[in-house]
C-alpha cells in the first residue's frame, strides 16, 4: 500500500458492514440496463469492472421504486417488483467476487421528471403542485395522503428486494431535488397538512420512509441517506438546515450520510450536481465537514475528489469518513488499485468535462467517457494481442496519436510515433493553459507516460515526410496530423493585432486590454473566460444565436454563468466582416454594420482538418488510416474514440 494514502485504504464500518477501504462509487445513471429496467450483462460487466478495480463500496444507479412515474430518465434499474430480484442478485454476486460491497440507491424523481420521457405519458407527482423549469416546467399533481402512504410502501418494498437480492446496504436518495428532498425543502413543499408546514412536517415523509425501510431490512442492515448539503437556491435548504436534517436521520436509525449538493434548479442549473471543470476540487467538502461535526455516524462526501492525494487529505482533516468518486471511476475503473500501489501516474484522469457521461445521459444515450472508450463495453473491450505483429507508424503526438500508438503497442505491434513539435500533446498543450482546464494537462502527462511505458519509439521535433515514412516500410500508417485554425480572408493581413486562440494560450502573442474574440464556440468562449480573468475587457462575436452551443448542457450552463459574472458581452447573430485599426466591423442579420472596438482580435472560428500527408500517402502504403481532428473527429472524445477503434482493428 502507498504510504501516502494510508487513510484512504483503511477499512471502515457503516453500521455492522465493514468495507475494505474508504472509496465509494456513488449512484450514477448509466442506462446500461434493459429498456425495462432489468439488470443486463452489460451492466454487470460495468460494475464488476469497478469492483475488480478495487473500490470498497458500489452504490448502483438511481434504483426506481415507482415505475414509470418516479423513474429517473428512460431506463434506470428497478426494484419495484419481485421479478427483478434475480438480476440484482447476479449483479451483487459479480461485485462480491472482487471483495467489494454493493448497495441500491432507492429513488423517486417526483417533479424533476418529464411525462414525455421518464414518466411515459403519466402525470408527474410531487409534494406540491410546483413545476420544475429545467425538465420542461410540467405541472405535477400534488400527492394525497393516501398517495404518500402508498409511496412509503414502495420504498419499503424496494428495500426488501434489495436485501433479498443479496445486497449489503441500501441508500435513500434524499438529495438533488428528488422526491424525499422535495418533501424536506420549503422551496418545493408548500403543503399545510401533516406532511408540510414547519420543519417537523416537512421531515415526516423522510422519517416515515426510514421507518418503513428499517422494518423491511431489520436492525443490522446498513441504511445510508444521500443529502444535498446545501440546495443553493433562494428559499431552499441551507447547510445549517441540513445539519438539523442529518441529526434527525441519525436519531431515526440511519447509519451514514452521503453529502452532495444542489437541485436541478440551483443556479447555474445542474452544475452543483455535476461539478464541471472550473469548479474547485472537493467543492462539497466544507458542507460535509459541517454536517460531520454535528453527527456521530459516518459521512461520505462527493464532488471532484478523483485525485487520491486530495481525497486522502480530506480524510486526514476529518472532514469526512469516506470519499465518493464517481466520474473518475468512469475514466479509470482501476483508480483504487493503482492508487493503492502508488502508481498515481498510471491513473487516467477525469477531465470533469461532462461531455460523454452526464452529457450523454441528458441526450437519453447510454453513459460514455471522453477518455475511456471501453466504458460500457467492458465485456468486449479487453486488449487482445494482435494475430499478426505489424510495423506501425503513427504521425502526430496529440491525444489521438498517443492513444493509437499506446493501444497498438500494448497489443504487440512495433510502433514508431512522429511528432513535429518539441513535445507531445498537440492542441491539448494550449487547451490546458487556463487554470480551470488543469485536468487536461494531467491527461497529457498520463498519455505521455503510457506511450513510453508501452514501448513506443517516439521521435519528437521531427516532421514525418512521405519519403521518410515509406523508407521505414511500415505495414500500416495511422495519421493523427490534427487540424489548423480557420482564418477569415480579412484576418490574414492583420499583423500583430490578430492572433489565433492557440497563439494567445501558448504566449506566442499577447492580448491587449480590449479583446474581441471572433467565434463563440467552446474554444472562443473559454478563451474569453481565460482572458477576462486576466483583467481584459472581452467581447465575443458569434454568427449564430448562442454561445458555446456545441457544449453539453451542464458545462455550458456553468460557462454562461461565468461569462455573465465576468462581464463578458456576447454579440450573437453577428458576422465579422472586417478588421480595422479600431477593431472588428460586424454585420447583423439585417445587414446593419457596427464597429466592435478592440486593440487585439483573437480568431476562434474553428479548425480545418490537415489532410496533406494523407493525400500524398494514399495508395502508396499497405494500410492507411486517419484519426482525430484530421479525420474531422473534433473534441477529445472523437479523437480518443477514433484512435482506440482503429488501434484495435489493426
């Protein structure tokens, strides 16, 4: 065991349950079950992979107790009928085989759903008839007392199914604005009967559910309740309120409290639930620490704690007893084992980008990961040694080139990688410059480490010409030559006043006091954020109707909030027509023109695939592939996934 991480790998007890270490995988909607909520082989492979990787406790995704009205998304796992026991049992057995423990997360969405998707045509239900704007502002039906009694029974049944299936614990989802949270919060509970009004009335539903679950599972079976340590919304529950809630739950017999934050409407929407790049590591630790001081049962904390050393410090500080690591376990299921062995450099870092995990779920797709193409494919995605060992040349040392080179080498191929720059990383070197993009820099170092450990022969600072490549007599060539900035014709002669986003980020050109950024996509918007934090006055010029439209919902909402707070003006539906000594001439949809004053103009209009080498090699080598940006992939997800696919095919 790593001497630096002794607390993280100490055993811990929740009630009578001993867990081998203090790493918890919290409930994350994967959509890897069947369309009808049953456990699938794919889901078992997914959770077994995390158990094999060394996690102590797995809490499976939002387990539905009221199908379809209360389900989260289109197909969470179900524990509302006895017929689902067998599949849950098989899942538990697969996890137990690797020494991990497993719990369900019993959940009801309440008002935070949609009749079109989650509720399948049924009207939503809630403590009070208050719509939730982020999910479509549908008016839910206010629950009657008889309805409430029935729901308590459904939570109780879900707990009984959990125990019968051979699970080790049960968690109640009492946070993130879901039904139990809705009853507790004055923001969502406007009732004046026994289940509303003052604090005692608003707590009654949660306490009745706890009572019913305890009756179903017995006195020795661990029960966890997840809470939003602060709802972060006017009129909602604060951390001071949550301290009182946690005390009442402890007195009622709950064995542990799991602390997250926010509800769907917490501004900016969702970002407290899915903390994105730019939010601080351990963003919920202060909330957990305050709650932990007030109770005597273990506290679990979530919120950007994938760095094992940061997690260790939280435990040493006494802020929490267990660390919930969600998205980083998607990026690298072997994170716990690697950390235990002290191999921190071998951990594939989470970018907290939300692109393919939360972003995919928001699109009603199954969960994926930008940096881990094997996620959700664990049963078929093991590296298989190549039948025929080949001499392989990879051109380009960005994320696509490094991923392809390392995977191919690990499969047994003889791989040579050429990078014309002095160092590996490609455009990620520029992307990692802003402080809020630090995980990208960590990812570059991970890829470099992996390339060298795989035995790839790396030639940096050397341009791969067609003549050089053919002289090596490769069996296959993989081109990851990237892309180049798109520059408008009128910007080509702008001299020092005109720069590309990469030139500014890498310090090749310096921005003046007033900056106009042409292009309001993800790159332009994040560049504006970076410059504004340096004290620049920034305006974004975007020809479409919105800024950062290509980003996932969660990260985009957070980014837009940042831009607003920094005073960055976004000129949408405006097309840049000319660059003058005074700034940028823009034209609106009606043809009217105006001047945007600027002493520096940064072009962030996107990238054009670099295909010259491909064109010159086509038909002249035995096997030729394009991956990443030079194939039009775009973003880290496209680069890495295209590289992984090709490297496994060769």
